[in-house]
């Protein structure tokens, strides 16, 4: 995908969020669970009060909500949402649940959103997910070309029920894929054959399967929040290597799987280590045929064919590693309307991160990869991109530095690609002994 001249980039955010204010989900729930929902709202209020006692920076929360009060309504108001995204230069979006990541004030019922887990009775988990999916389908219908809605499907609550909800949600207009819980405990892990009907229906319908950062082993942390921030990505990334090594992508070659809002900086080291083990490097020579009996390709090859990273607020260090990660595997996102994302200052963030990245690679990571992964109608979005999209000049990619200069800067790294595969080292060699 080559970016011509100074035409605006077509920007698709692969990580946005939407959700009703908690109490408003009641009408979207089946009547038989509304009493339980009322009780859950009381419990959630208590949890929010406890979170304010050390876990949450209440000063920040108050300031954030005051400064962005109007824009935050875009978490559930379609007209306001389009206005905010357009002002941010975003013309297409992939929508995950839970619009409020500060106080959890706009989250799917019964904790069925980003924090889905086995601590909720399965019937309530499914009921909450279904209610959110019903509402999200209506939100997406107000701007269907721009919005790829993600259906929340807590597959640990029941495979048959989940397959039925996947089909129902897809038929209702949620074509962005499904979100599953990153943590399956105490149920069977995702390499278990019981989940094959999930992978089969998603392959059939062309729906990517996602995990998203949020859940972790929080019961172990006590008041030590830093532990959570250090390993939350591990728990969200874990299903990736379970599916690769167990042969899920061998059995379902059309299955697509994404890890969202966990950054991308860890991917190259993971692929490097998995490939070396697959090839039976010195440390793996003792392992028997069972190691690779379910695979016909290297882990990195499955990753390139089947997987992607919804990297969200992409950082400079990730740009430096992009050839090892794979330029085609990185999908940028602004994380609207969460404060840890780039909204409402995306233009400044993009200029900082992409100022010296070649046009074609910028176009791919900012929108082209997402357009291909989710099958957005690019022609329908192009007029919006021409009106609102950032240009190479605005990202600092024009001026004193030419495209030739930019490409020359990265030429060695691009040629090396994945050094463990190409054999090309990108670091200085030690001087020969005298």
C-alpha cells in the first residue's frame, strides 16, 4: 500500500471502546436477570468506592472527566462519537466494550466486558455479554461503514451457547470479530479441543478472535499495583502461544487472532525464542518429536499468517522493532475514549512516533493493515480520510528529510528483518582480537 504525494492517510483505530453508563444497560437485558443486575450495580458502586482508596488517582480522574466531559459522551452517543473521531483524524474504528476505564462507569453488565472471568456465574456472564452486543449493534448501525463492532463472547461460560451468540451477533451487524477472556481458569485452557467449534465458526464467518488487556491474577497482588502493570500483558498474550504450539492454526488455517492494547514491544523476542525452540537450538535439542508434532511451520510463520497485534498507542521503541515484529502485523489504535490512549491529541502523538517512518509503512500501520484484517470498505472511507486524515507533512515526514533519506535510515534494519531468520546482525560486531 503506497502512500502517494501528500495525500491524507486513511486512519483506522484498531482499538476503540464503547459502552452505556452502567445503569442504562438494564433495558437491554432479558427480564429474568434484571433483578440480579440491580444487585450487581450496588456491588459495583462499592467496588468503585474501594478503588478510589489508593488504586485510582482520584485527582486525575476528576480532572480528566472535567476536561473531556463533552467528548466522553462519545462513548455511547453515536453522533458525538463521529465528531470526536473525525477531529482525531480517525475515519474507521474497531470497537471493544467498556467506554470508561477510569471509574468503570460505562461497562458491560455483570463484568462481561474487558474484565470477563470465571468469578461471575456463567448464565449472568452470557446475559451481560448479549445485552452489550445488542446495544453495540444499534450503535454501529448509525455509522456502519466506520464501525467494526466486536461481540463480547465469554466462551468459558459455555461453547454451544457461545457459538449461538457469535452467529446471532454477526447477523445483527457486528462484523468486527469476537472478544474472549484472556484467562480461562478454572476451565480448560484454549488448546483444548472443546473450543474447536468456536474457532470453526469464527473461521467460517471471517471473524477475528481477540483478547484485550485487563484481566490478570489480581488476587495475588494485594495493594501492589505495580505487579499488575508488569504482568498484565503476559496474561493477555498467553492465549497466543497456547494456540500456536497446540496446532490450532494448523487445524484452522483461516482463523485470525489478535492481542489488543498490550503494546507490540514484546513480540519480536517472543517470536525469536519460539522459532529457536522450534528449530531445536542448543537449549532445545533434548526435546522429542512431541514439541512440534502439531505444527508444520515455524511459530513466526503462523504468527504472520494468522495473528496480529492491536498495538494501540504505538511507541517509538516499537517502530524501531517493526521489521522483527512484522510491519504487516501492527495495527495502530487511539484507544478512544480511554485516557491512556492518544485521544484527543492524536495528531501530536502520531507526529512524534511516525515522523521518520516511510510513507508506505505508515499507511499500513495506521489503517491499511486494519482495513485488510477487518475488510473495511476503503472506498467508502476515503472521502472522510481526505477531509480529516493527517498528511505526511503534518506528521513531519516532509521538509528537510526526503523519502529517500527516511528509507536510507532504516535500510539496514529492513534488510535484516528478523535476524534469527536472515542471519543478518544489526548490532556492531566486536573488534577482532589483536
